[in-house]
C-alpha cells in the first residue's frame, strides 16, 4: 500500500504499519521497508517510523484541500506513542464502526490494535454468522477480531451462549478460542455449569475448561476449580 492509499482512515494506517512491522514492535524500523521509503518517512531521524510520521506523509501526498488526516487526528497522533489515540470523528476500522471519542491503542508484541468504543461497537462476525455488541474490541494484526467484551449474553459458537461482561477470544481465522458460559451447557456430550471457562481447538472441540462446579466427565468426577484438558477427539487427558 502506498502512502497515497491511506484515505484518512486509521484502519488503513494500522494496516500499513502491520504489513511492514515484521517484529511486531508497533513501529516500522530500518530494514522493514526500503531504505528510500525509510529515509522519506523518518522525519525525526530516530531510527523508527511512528504512526504520526506516516499520517503527516499521507497528508503531504494529497492536495491541501483533501488532507487525509485532520489537525485533530494529528494532535492525537503526536501523543500516541504507547498512548491511546482518541477518534476526532467516527470511523470504520477493519469493518467495524467506531464513534467519535473512541480510544485506540496500537498494540505491542504482535497484539494488534485495541479499541475502547465511546458507545458499544456492533460486530458483524461473518466467520460465525452472528452479529453482537461489544464494550471493547481487540484485533489481530491481520485485521480480524481477536477478543471482545460482550455487553449481553450472546450465542456465537453452535448455539453456545457466552456471558455478558466477559471476554470471548478468537483465532486469526475467526473461530472461537475461548469464552465463559452464560448458562448450563452440554458440549460434546459433557454438561458444564454456567460460569465455566471453555477453550476450544480450531475444529470447535473443547481444548480445556476451568470448571465452575463439580462436574462428571467420562465417568469421572472433577472438582470445582479444576482445569480439565481434552485431546482433539474429546478424550480427557488429565492423569
């Protein structure tokens, strides 16, 4: 993506960084782009390219009457190194609409972008064919949702309802990674109590659970609080 392709969008900005930030440090370093591009963008000559420098370059590449980022955006960008950016205007980021006043943090260590919406975000989860609201949203570096905080009990995976006020995690391909059960639920023939934390393999089978009550599994009783592990065929692997 060329700088001129950043159309006043933080989503495009994050994509530009994530595509080049090979060590997931949150900035672009020498060797991650061509020497010509690095020299052009590293305005303060500190050996790394910050989001603000990319925003400024995007503006310079456009006509004065059509600046990609507003003065307010740039003001937020100046303080955004390890600090949240506050959206001056509503914006769609990775397909999710966030209203003015939402806070955005460009993650470190490969964690991607995290957003605290000013109002609940509506997530159209194509991978699981469901739409739901979230109080916080975290993205993988590929732009897919990594984790959300649910605002209501929500069915996401095969009719399994996850609890309001808790986090649901997703693999990079969109499959559910973990969640907390909102009600007593039978999964793969095992009855789990509400409040049980369940982790899944990518094939949808249970990987392990943190039991919220004494539970009988494959003829064995496991006490409340026990972490029980399963193989990908559903067999218990605890000794």
